[in-house]
C-alpha cells in the first residue's frame, strides 16, 4: 500500500507578526487554499513572545509597524511588548487563525520534489521528538532573521571572575531582582536605551556603558495625529490618517538624513542637548562617528532615557572595556565601574530563514548564491517565499506588501493552472549585499544572506510609495519567472510519497 502524507497549498513557518499577517491575507484573498502555520514555540507572537526584559517595546510606531487591516487603538504610538503580543493575538483570534497554528512543532527539513512539484517537509515535536512529514505546494518563511536561543555576546576578558549576574536581554531571567542594585548595561542600541530608563526606576543606579554612541531621538509618547482625530472621526479613520502621516514622516526623515547628514546630525544633537542638564557632555556620549541612518535611529518615547540621565538615576560612560573584575568592569581609561549586575545588550545573532536550509531534490540550496526577486523569492528555488522588511522604516510595512503580492501570485497561478514558479536570474548579473545597513548583527553575518541585483526586479526597494505600485498594482507575470503547469491532482488533502 502506497504511503500518503497530508497536503497543504501553503505552509507558513513562524507565528510571529509576519506569519499571522500572511495567514490573514491568504484567508482574505485565496480563501479556497489550505494552509497551516508551524511554530516551534508554545505561543504565537515571535519576538514579542520571546523577549521579556524590562521595558521591551517596538522601535517603530504601531501605526506603521502594525497591520494596515487592523487599526492600532492604543494611546501609545510606540508600544510595549505585551501590548504588541496582545495585538497579534487579537488578530489571530478574530480571524480564526489560531486554530491553523501547530505549536511546539519545528520544521527541520524542506526538500523540494521536482517530480511532484511540492515541498516534502519534515516536522518535529518539541515535546516528544516525534517526526512526521507533510507536503506543501508553497512555503512562506516568516521565521525571522535571528537566533531565538542565543543573543550575541562578545568575549570579555575576565568574564568568569565577575561575582554578580551577567545577563543577555534575550535570555532574561523571570525573577531577576535588581531593585536597589547597581546595574551596568553594555550597549548603545535600541535594547540598551530601552533597558536603562526602565531599570533605573528600581535600581540604585544604572550605567549605560557604550563603546560607540548611537543617535537617540526623543519622540512623543502619543501620536499627535491620532490623538486629535480619534475624538472627531473615530479609531478607524484616525488610524488611516496617522498611518499615512507616519509613513511619509519616516520616508522624509530618512531622505533628509541621507541628503543633509550634517544638518540632521546638528538637529539631533540640539534635541539631545535641550533634554539634558546644562554642561552635559553631549558630544562625548551622543555623537556617533557615522552619519544619521547609516544605522537605525534609536527612538525614546517621551525622552525617557534623557529624563533618567537628568535626574541622576542613570549615567552614560563612553569607553572601551579592558576586562571584567570580581566587582565590576575595568575600562581602558583606567576607570573602574562597580556593579552588582551586568546586562550585555550587545545585539543579535543573525540566522537566515530561522536556520532552515532548503533542499532541491536532496541538494542543499546555497543562500549566498541566490539572488532575491522583489525581495520575496529566491533565484533557482521553486515555490519559496521569504519575508524581508524595510531597514529604513518600519520593517513590517514591506512585509504587508509582500504578503499581498504573494496572494496575487498564487491567484495568477491558479488562473493559469500553474503549480510551480521559479525565479531565474542571469548568472552574469552583478550582485551586491542584500541589506545595505551598518548594524553590527547585519555586518557580522552579511555573507550568510542571499544577495540582491542592481536593477529591478532583482534589487531591493526601500521606497514604500513605489512598492505600493509594484506589489499591489504591478504585473505579476514576469519574464524572470518561469511557470510550469500542474503535474498531478489539485485540491487534495493527501498526496502519495
């Protein structure tokens, strides 16, 4: 008797904000297709289920970071992690998506079967270790871009000699007691500027120890557009207006920083100086050696970091670490910082495709040899979509458009009885790194990523207005895409191995 396995039209990897968004668009625009979401964790939310450190929040406003189909109704524009997770949960529950998620299940192998035109997917239970196989016509990888099990921590000399706790924000202990204790937060990125003011409320003192400063921009706690329009026109219209305004603002700020870097630097410096005590060494601690938006700007709602620095509950030190000691950190300048707890807010470890390595007929795909098509498909890899967002504005703005275009592609294939779609790139085409972004976690692993071309549709676009035209209204059919007709029966719940 011939073995059979369950068959899906689309298998989504990851139940974070991207995976839930993809599921919504599939249900809305491809309602006759079957799908399932595979999630290795015990709950949905992805990043917003994983991170538990004090003050965890988005670094973008939720009017642009959230879904365009579900208005953000909270007062805070930049939201805390629990509110974002609740928002994702509401989306899943309201749309019947939760029951399509298989929790505590990990995708361990993806193998494209050319003779069958589907992915044979091996799943493993995180509880029992039991494995099983399913078949999927398409795979949409929404598993994120970094390692969930381990953040990036450089090796510090003498680390083992420190007598206190050393913690990475990604593995925050549930019951860490830091009230009344001295804390050093190593780092200057979004996580550090979030942790410092949050921990300063209870710690005896928090020191932000940075090797290199970042640009830190105070932003309003509430969005002014939404705040004034909600009482007049209601949540939905206020959300649409605030979303349009913030999309335009993000684009304008990025363009201004690119075109007038010195003026942008001065504006940010003046804003910082205005929020800090007179005589504070702004140019020592908030004057990065690079131009604005060569790395992400760190947003601080209500200027909370500057308030903590101003009231003395926190301080900032810009120096290099020589070594850890039993009681703290010895700096190269000769200064010693006494502390009880060290938090290494030193970044992420990039993990392309969540660590998955797709295979085609048993042969592993080399990601660095692939070129991205419209930032969502990989050259030479059939029926495989990825979720790569913006780095110069809200990451998820791009993901939403990719999901919409993905459903348009699926409907185009259904209309023409296609079962396979493969982007084919000119092997002589000049390529460049996928992400032109200076963040340390990107630069440490840039060679592990697929690449991009130098022209459309192989180059990455960072312009939302242009992408709306391309992904919502542009042609789906393309000479760069090779479509193939179906080889076997469609709309079946099982297929033969």
